[in-house]
């Protein structure tokens, strides 16, 4: 699949939820000794799955 550059604007609540989700992924990877995921890959995952349907835990 070809990649396309996009620009999005998100509110503070969504940005914080994404940041917490990313930190959790980094923590899990570090504990297991795996490679730290790139933030851009996290955004791709969210876009592919859709924010509401993704496994991201919202508070």
C-alpha cells in the first residue's frame, strides 16, 4: 500500500490518551527487551483501526 502524508488536528483529551497509550507500549516493549515502537507507527495503527475501535484505553 502506498503511503500518503496527512495532517490532523486533535483535541487535548485525545492527544493525552494517545500519549498514555504510547507510553504503555514503550513500557511493555522495554520490559520485554523488544524494540521501542515509533510514534508514527502508533498513529498509523490508530488510523488503520479507527480511534473508537482500537484497543486504546480511554479514561
